[in-house]
């Protein structure tokens, strides 16, 4: 299916910039991974090289294909380094899970929760203002009736116009199964 080789992809400026941007974003979101920048970069390139045989030029450009492959691989790559023995073996680690600092060694559930919180925050911040407001009210635990009243819409319209599309977006980006 794919007629492109890794050297061509590696020489592509857009793909190289995408790798650098994804590594920088990951290190910014998860500062404790800063010591693994080079390894994360390398793992992204490995993910691209493994998936090149699936590339179909009729479906997308090389740039788009590589970006999708890297975005899909990034969650597993982050999890790999979060659970790395050298990271989880630290005796003191300050990490902001929900606004409060948590000290102690990271547990797998804590890592998953922290990654999910960061992914949800990034997703919510990318939404239009009305959607963002609805998400914030729901995350605060407000009843749907109150959310609908605040936005001067019916509960049925809240579900149809806002919540169902949000659910589909969350499924599409992999935050909800």
C-alpha cells in the first residue's frame, strides 16, 4: 500500500517540526518527563517507521498520516515513561493532579488520572466559549437543569446540540471509549 520510505519521511520538514512540537508539548504538560525528551522523540520516529507500510496516498498526505500516527502513539509513549522505574522510584515527587500537590511515588492509577486530567483540560480549552462553559459547569457537578437554564436552552437542546457532539469528540480523540 505505502510507497514511501522512512528516509523521505525523515527528510520532510513538516514531520520533523511535528515531532519537535509534540515532544515540547508533552514536556510542557508533564515536566517530569523532561529527562526523557530524546527517548520520546526517538519513540515517535519508531512509531512512524512501523506504520509506514499502512500509508495510502489516496487517503491522506504524508504529513497528515505521520501526524495521526504520532498523536496515536504519544499516549502509549507517555505512559511508558511515566511508569519507568526511575521515575516511579523517586521518593518525593510534587505533581499537580487536580490543583493540589501530591507527594509520594506515582502509582499507575495516579499516572493515568493525571494524564486524563491533562488531556481533558487541553480538550476543554480548545472548545468554543459556550461549549467550554457547559463543560466547566458539568465538571463542577452542576445539575443538567441548571446548566440548561444558565445557557437559556431546554435540556433536550442541551443534549442534542452540545452534549452529544462533545461525547462524540471525546470518543474521536480517545478520551472516552
